[in-house]
């Protein structure tokens, strides 16, 4: 599941949050980007706080 292609279920975001970690959601969002986006935008798409998104983005850069 990902924010770019949500299923028809209106509760998909809650299901996505239940079954994936914040790191995996941030990673999923970033993997679908074709243009740079702000950490705040990524946070919104991944259903995490902006600070959490920034932390995970730093972690992804260092992988």
C-alpha cells in the first residue's frame, strides 16, 4: 500500500499506518518522487510529523 495509489477503502491510511513503520512510510513516499519535495510534504503523505520525516530522511541519506 502507498499514498500514490490508495485502495478504495476509505480507511486505507489507518490500515497503512497499522501495518507499516513510520520509516517505511517515509521511504515509500520518497521512492515514488520524481521531483524534490519538502520534508513537510513528505510528512503529510507518510502520516508522520515533520520532525519524524526529517529524521527518517536523514537516515535514508546515510544508508
